[in-house]
C-alpha cells in the first residue's frame, strides 16, 4: 500500500495511506536508501510503500504492525549536517515545492550566516526559498532599519521576502504564497514557525513555547517534523472586496535548528549557490577562481566596492572553510 509520511518521531513514522487511513509504521534495522548517508532514511514528505506484518498482525493496543518496505524516488529534499563538521546528515523533508525560512531580527536574532547557509543548500538542491521575517511587532527603530536593510539585500539577490507578525496574522498576507504548494517551514528555535502554523489554521494544531529570558532563544518546543494539510476558507478580514475561496496546500512544521552544516559541496561549486557571487564571477581573471586571494578577482572587488554584501561574502567563505576541513584534513 502506498502512503505519504506525515510525521517522523525517530522511532516510528506516521503514514497517510492512499485510501485515507493513518497508520504508524516502522522500518527494519537494515533499511537503507542507496546513495544517501543520513541518520533518517525516511523523511516527512516521502512517498512510501507500507505492508502489514503477516505474522505479528496486531500490537497490544490492537493496532496493526506496519513496515515501510520501500521509499519512492524523491523529487527533491533538503538535507543538513547536524553540526558543521559532523559526518551525520539529516534529511529535513522530501518532495517539497518551497522552503519558507522564518527569520527574526531579534528575540531570537537569526544570523546572516545561518540564512546564507540555508539558502545555499536550497540552491544546491534546487528548492525555491522565501524569507519570512517574523515578529515585526517587536522591532525597535534600529531593528526596523535592520529589517529593511536585510529585505533590500535579499530582494536584490532575487529572493522573495515578506514580513509579518504571526501573533496577529492576517492570513491573506501569506496564503497566496502557500496555495497549492508543499511548504517547509524552517528556522532557528523560537522564531515562530509553530505560531505561524497555528495562526494559519486558526486553532492550536501544535504546541508553541516561550523564549527563554536568560538567553533570548527558543526552547526547542517542536521536537518532530510534521506535515499538515492546509484547507483554509478564504480571507474574510479584508472587507467585502474579497471573495470566499479555499486555499489548499501542505505545511511542514519542523524542530528549530541551531547551526546549519552544508553538505557534500565541492569547493568549486560553492560560489554557484550564492547567486550574486556566481553572476559576478564571470568577470574573474581565472575560470577556477575561488574568490579568496587570486589576482583579478571580480568578486573580491565587488565586495570592496559594496556591490556584494560583506555578510554574504563571509558566509561564502565559511562554507568554503567547511569543504577544506572535510576534504583536505
Ligand atoms: N511578539 C511576537 N511573538 C511571537 C510571534 N511569533 C511567535 N511569537 C512567540 O515566540 C515564541 C516561540 O514561538 P514558537 O512558535 O514556539 O517558535 P518555533 O519556531 O515553533 O520554535 P521551535 O518549535 O522551538 O523550533 C512564542 O512565545 C510565541 O508566542 C510574533 O509575531 N510576535
Ligand atoms: Mg515549533
Ligand atoms: Zn574570483
């Protein structure tokens, strides 16, 4: 029987089968997928084949025992290393149409390194990414300026950005973005992924947590990835102009992540995942320029003349550093 993995708990998977039932499934210890080494061979968003155990038909709770026997080839996936130098990799989700990276200027502060590493991975795995700046209700004057700078920066590179406040969300601000798509919500802990999800559904689908007073960080409230089917009746908050309509799609809420270790990048290809660096590199003297200390490097020149943001260049160098560490150690 075919089904869609809608939740992974580490030890088991919740699968919605094509006939509409929802079953808990396990995988056998020796289950592997060719070509990908990851801590989780099956991820949320995967289409799988499940089989009921013929011998051990029912568990103590009366439910059947199901095994995942096969995973269908993935259209795409997003993968990260748990820490920058760790060898373990983790597939965050599979078969997605876009990533909405939720970022906050403050409470907690999302670093540009984190944003850029995430975006580079999206480029490498060819998944469109949108930046959602959340918690705009909390911004001081200076922070508002920072928000505008960052939106201008990422907008100029070619990324769509939106700003909102999940605690007073107008669904119309974001529903057009989500319609008909499977969207992965990701970002640091505490940026408001689950709050946004709940606001969109108009009820508490999943738990949210406080920001710690001591560290101004999230407390890792969401512990497992889960996929939710969106079926929202159109926006009524905008006066009478708006017609009632339905927005369908899927949203994947994920546990907040700290660092974002990129994976499997060759040194030469890192610049391909920074759109503006890649565009500019056409002007470098050497075709295999790494944009570090080669003469005639158009990228370094663009950084010096503020055509390329220093923060982006530093993120580029940090990923290049990872490649060196893992490949040439
Ligand atoms: N002021 C304000 N608070 C917000 C907003 N969005 C979320 N929060 C608060 O931020 C805290 C963390 O929100 P969560 O939705 O749990 O964050 P998360 O990204 O799901 O965090 P993890 O599950 O730990 O990854 C909660 O106290 C929310 O109420 C917002 O737009 N404005
Ligand atoms: Mg959460
Ligand atoms: Zn160069």
